[in-house]
C-alpha cells in the first residue's frame, strides 16, 4: 500500500522543531515572537504551467517556492521565523517529494527557519507557502514611504543584473538562442533566485520604501509609486544587466529589464545623500546595488534613453489572469 | 478588458486594516502580537472535487474555507488574529468571487479577524488559507497532553451531534435518502461548520489535550492517542447524534459517527473530576459537550457497544490520497 498523507508529511517534511515551540504534527504550530517585534506574513501560491514549467527540477522548485516568499519578507526588512506548506499533487510521487523537500529544506536551513505546518492533498500540482517573519515595531520597509527627491535603487548579483530570468524564459520559448553556458547561467537565475533577506534587514532605517521584483521592474515600481503617490524617472543606461543580456538586441534587453518578472531583487528608495549607508548595507549583505533613477513629485514612470529623452512607460506588471490569453 | 489580478484583490478582498498594522497591498502584512502570547499558525488547502463538491454555493465555500482553518486555532485554544488567502481559479468569475468573498468576510467579521494578505492566480480551483492566532505562552491545547484516567469529551451542536456532515455526503452520493427538510439540515452542517473558537479559548487551563475533528472521530482520536502515548475506550451509546442520524441503520450511524469527517467539533480530554469546569466552558461558549469515554494507559482505541463488549477499531482517519482510489 502506498504511503498516506500523514506518512508523507512525516517522511519528507517533518523535522524536529528547533526554534518553534511546537512544529509539525499538531493542529497549529506555535511560535514565540521576540518582544517588541511586529510580525510580517506573506502567502504565495505557485501553480504548474503558470509559475513554473513542468521541466523544472523538483529540488529547484522546492527552492523557488520558498525563495519567492522569503523575498516578500526581505522587501519588508523582516527576519524570517518559520513557514508553512500546503501541497497538492496529482498522485504520490516519492521521487518528486524527496527532491522537492531537499530543495526546500536546504534554503530554509540557509535562512535558519523551519517548516512548522504541512498539509498535503491530492489535486493538480499547486504549492502554497506562507512565511512568517518579524521586524522591529514601526520600522518595516513599506511600499508607501517613497518621497520626491529620493533615489531609486535596485539590488542585483555582483556579476549580473536584472532580466536574466526573463531571458531564460525567452530561450525556453525558442525566441532567443543562447549558448549552452549562457543558457545554464540564466536558467539557474530563473530557477534558483536568492531572496535578498540580508539586504532587507540591513536597509531597515536606511531605505524609505521597498518592494521585491516579482512581476517586472516597471510594474513593481508602479506599486510603490501608486502607494507613495509619487512618480519616478529611470535612467535606462543605469539598469544593471549581465554581460549575456547586454549582448542581446535593444528591444529584448528592454523587455527583460523593465518587464521581465521573476527577478526577486529588491527595488527600494533612499534619501539622496544616503548613498554611503545604502552601499554599506549592500556590502554587509554581500550583494550589489545600483542607483537607477530618482523619485519625482510628478506621477508616472519615465525612462530616459540613450538619446537623453524621457519616455513615459506603463507601470504595469505581469498579470496572472491577463497573461492567460483569451477566455478571461 | 476583464479585471486583472490586482483589481480583483482590491475589489473583492481588500478592506481597510482595522486590527492589523498593515493589511493587503504590501509585500507582507504586519501584525502586532500581544506581549506574552505565543503565535499559533495553521494552513489548509481546499481543492475542488476533493474537499468540496462543485455544487457548493460559493458563499458557503468562502465560509467553510475559513472555518476549517479557524477550527485548527480552536483546537489549540488560540484567539484568531488574521488570515491570508491564496486563490487559484480557472478564469475570472466575478459572480463566484462576489459570493465567495461575502461568505469569507462574514465569518471573519464574526470572529473579529481580517484578511491581511491575498494572492490570486489562474489555475484549477484551489483555496489556501493560513490563519494566525495567539495563545497564552505555554498554555496552548496540544495533542500530546492526554493522560490515562482523563475523560474524553466532544463538542457538538446543542440540537445535534457528530456525523451529520458525512450523512449529507452519503445523501449526495445517493447512498441514503433523506427528506427535503432533513437533507437541508445536514447539508447546512456540511457546508457551514461552526469553528469552536470560543470553546477552545474557554478550555485553556481545563482541557489536557485537544484536536479538531476533520477526518473522523476514530482517526483524529488516533492522533491524540499516538502523540500522548495512551489508548482510549469510547462508549458507543454516548456518542452524540442528531435525531436524523439516530433514525438511520446502525452501520450508517457507526460510519458517520466514527469515520465521518468534516465535523469540525473539538475532541478533548480533561482530568476526571473536572466535569463542572468543562461544562462551564461549554456554557460560556454556547455549545454542547458530551463525555464519550476515557483515556487508558493501554494503547489502542476501543468502542464499547450495546452488548457491553469492547471492540478494537482502527484509529485511521480520512486519507486524501488513499481516498483517491486506484492509481496512487
């Protein structure tokens, strides 16, 4: 007889609670938050064919499912505490589960957090993770704190930039051809994002607002601008890009940089003159940061191109329904 | 153009934060827990065709999706604080969303909690809710606290008992015929469970262990017995049942009472001699409770029938994979 729901949870997901008061195996998990801290909570659902390709290796999927949630904590400047997982899968596939849980636990260990609640069920492959973190009361990084005159910054890999995940997707869709080495590199960026948790923590008290880049720079910037009731002007030349992306044609570069999605970098604002503090935070976190523009009182998102002219662009992100094509 | 993901969240799910520091619309929600309290967290995923029938009215589905999660908080004795929702649906269906969110918000208002984070996406209908509550440090009701000699109790409606949700399911499957009135009554029990949050709170300091009945009495009792390393003897005649269930044949009654599932009542233990305190908690919570047996040092679950003989029964609950039939 194949293992049932409870055996699966035990076998692949339950590990002894270390930090939690009570982990998997009861009706609820129990966590003791630090006095004086506020809780930050975020949930994301990942669906096969929409958020990930069926070709993604299961360990990378486990990594990414947790990474995109940790990225939300990073954007708030919160320290991760624990997470829960609800997993639907068509049938018990132990090869999948073994690899998936490996990727999940490895990233969790990196951030010293643990899985405190699990729910597995039969159904179309869907992964729902909820992360809980804590941040000093009143000091969370929010989307509504950007002020005219602030500088706009973005994090990125020391040897890379934005848009590589989108470049990988374009390659998988056969819209661009990459060398084997290049494809492997951008595929890794797409499948194994590094949530910028350490940077988020270091930016508490430095940044005035922050968001994580999940739906593309233009769209995510739009959320900050709308919530903060300001506008922004970006310098196209300042957008950090990998050497591989820099080799592509201008239209593809622009697509990947501005509308890429799946970057999981932090877009944040800081008062002009706080450059040194921002750069110090980045050094502490071991990540690169680039100043890509400034916040304006005038609404709208503008990009200054090579010709020095500013063009308005739509601050729209990836829409999971609109992207579905006709019928919705 | 149909509304997109962000418009949907705004229209149906976002409401101004009242208790939360920061509600829907940022990377994370922010909650300020009460000093000295521990956090209780639980996640559940509901999949169409597995956890609910496609015929369920959307407002009842909204109610139930939150109710089953609140029931987990109840079983820990926790006070609900907030919840997040991740929702996948095949296409934007505003009729569904309007009714679904109505059912959700109505139950949330009843418990004075709010939706603090939302994620909507296209995909097969799936609902993932995570609830967060708080409970006095070190006083949460757990599954591992039952001791030999404790009495075993179960909550139930003042005019009902266990198993009516399963009776409704059997009627929907045409395995039993109920009168129109009777069908409406048990259908309501199945579709609109009342999470026993007030009872859970009142049992803190009274009950030695607790679990909520989601997979059937025998299976859920089994979890408590396993975690507490004890056994139990139930009195079949003491199992509370509605007048409608009492009219059914013995085999069906036993199926519904012991292996029903979807009861969302609390099964809990309390020291013998604490009857008055248990009954007082039930009165405060406005719910009925019945003493249905006792905890034994000897492992296993036994049921004493009408003939006075004790039979061992398998302490197995509903398994979402095993129930899928062949292929897994």
